[in-house]
C-alpha cells in the first residue's frame, strides 16, 4: 500500500496538473507490479465550516484483472447541478478478500470503535455504517456471494474494521 495521507489540497491549476502527472507516473508503475495506490486529502472552505474528505484507491491486478478505481470520502458530484457537494456521511475505503471458508471485508474508519458500528446483510450486499460524534460512515458493499448475518463476526481496532462472513 502506497500513498500520502491527510494532505491539504492545492486547489490551483498547478496543484491539479502536478497531481495528475504524479498519478499517471504511479499508474505506470502499478501496471508493472500489480499493486495498489491510495490518495486522500481534505478540502476546507474559505471562511466557512466546510470540511470535505476525498480519496480514491486504484488497484491494478495482474493478468486479466485490470484496473479498478474506488472512490471514498464525503465529496460527490450533484447529479442535478454537476457541482461538487460535501455530504455529511463519508464512504470508507474497503477491501474485500474471498478466502476458502469466509469472505473478509476490511474498512478504514478512523475514530470509530466497536460500539459505533452497525452492519446489515441482504443476500450478497453488506451495508456497513458507523457514527461517532459528527463523524458518519456508510458503505454498501457487493460481496462475491450471498452471506448470512448470523454467520458474521466484526472486530475493530484503531479504526480498522474487519467483517468476517463465513460461507
């Protein structure tokens, strides 16, 4: 896992082009190694109490797996106005691993403890949500197969949530 975390964003054109150039360079490196790239940042409003968190994870698989880009955070595009909006709920970054006897979902949810978590399962969709103070997370995760809630265990340590779904 590579990447810088929690960097403030240069909203100028120069910062945008530098960021894109760095991304293109890293994608080339990832294509050769089959690794993962993560970037996060915060946007603070000028004079307003606006705080946005954004990020993406680019996974480049070896062979036929291809490139997978997963955004996360609380900044999204408004479908009607086509402008960026800050939502109250963040989408955590997640990874899903299919093991021989279980499916493991790992989510990064800083500031969240075991008592703050809620999960719902319906067929092959796992909904992971948490709330603590003003921090809220929610993510619907498509699993490789249907699972049952009563065969699911959750652990949380330092904001890393692991959901283990037995097959």
